[in-house]
């Protein structure tokens, strides 16, 4: 049986052509930087879900599925550009960020350009639910970015605050990817409900693993410096777990203001604890629920969705 990458190879070529068509690097700087970000790569996980779900629907609607897939990759790229502004990041996927290389205004313009291009790509798809879901997701993503800003260096944020952040940062976009593929190709509601259950749990697991990799991954894989979440005051699940278990760690976290000595102390304490293992256990429980949600999905899509879940769960190995 083909891998999911092999199964969707020709479809991804079509998606790539659509994105290249809309990001001509020879016109203006904003196009050039947007094009560079796309070429730099990434997992392309969101358009993968759109394409797989689109295979469950009406074949003659697949050109709309391709447009939806390209649109989702662009909106994801837009969120990365804006995240780099929030995090004051120098690198993204091993290259200088738009923000670091060209400044705040150019980064804002690039992110907005990618977002507007994303909207343009789906404007011709005739499905009200698709457009309603798309516009609501954009609003929720922006709300999530603002919420994340409001909670920087907030040692008193709750677990619910954290789960709200990662839902809007990652799981929401995966759910949207599934909805876009389903709406564009007219997938039935029962199948869509099961797929959305899968997407929620995959998204939550994906972000929890990313948050763990910030401490135990390597920078080449991450595409950004290690410990950047902690340094920027974005307290993720391992940090919150240890905060609630260790009063001494909690006191140091409450006084942390980004200083290097404090940062190193917090990182050492976390790496010496079992907080990361406990966060991974939460991620694994989401993977198990995602697997269960695929039981009634048609083959070969069920197998490919399970393959993705397994690969995501193995990123820490």
C-alpha cells in the first residue's frame, strides 16, 4: 500500500502550482518573502487533511478541494509570520524571519498578504458552510494570538487557559482543514462529525508534542531555537504541570521576567522532573481517541488518517 505522501503526490503538485501562481516572487518584496516561506517547507499537515477528506466526497468537486488545500497552507503561513512578530523570532525553518530581516511593518504586511491571498483562493467555492467556517476560524485564530499575548509571563494562568490557546493555535486549523475538504466535496454529516472528532484530538496532541519538543527536540527539527517558548513567557503544558506540583518551581516562575539566569534555572528544574513525561501521556491519550474516531471511515482514508496519527505520536522518539 502506498504511503499517504505517495497517495497524495500528484494532488500536492497541483496545490503547489496554485500557491506558486498566487505568490509570484518577481513582483514585490512581500511576494518574494511569502514565496520563500512556502519553499522552505514544513509538514503541510493541514492541506493533507483537506485532500484526504476530499477523497471521500464527490470526484467532480475535487478542483475545489485543491483550492481549499492551497488556501489553508497560506493561512497557516500567515499565522507563522505573525507568530514570529509576537515571539521576536530570528529564525523560521532555518531561515531569517520576515520580521527579523525586514522589520515589523513588512512582517505585518506579509502576514496580511498571505491571509488575503488565502481568501481569494476560496472565493469561487460555492458552499455557504465553507465560507462561514473559514471566516469564523480566522477570527478565532486572531483571538487566540491576542489571548496568547495577554498571557505572556503569566504564571497564574490555568490549564484551561493553556488548552484554549493550543486549540486556537493548532487544533482549530486542523478542524478547519477537515471541514474545508468535506464542504468542498459534499461529504455527509455523519462522516464529517467523526472526522472532526479525529481532528480535534490530533490537533491537541500535535501542539502538546511541539511544546515538549521545545525542551527536548533539536533546533534543526524544530526550525527555531530551543526553549524559545519559555524564554518568551509562553508557558506550556510541562511548565504548568511542574508549577502545580513543585512550590519552589512555582515561586521561581512567578518572578521570571525573561532573564537568562532565571531561564536556565527553570529549564534545568523542568528537565530534571517528570513533567515532560506527564505531558506526553496527555498527548498519547489524544492520539488514542483520534484513532477510535476513525473506525467508521472508509478505506483507504481510514488507514491514512491512522498513519498520520502514528507518525505524529512518534515525533518524540
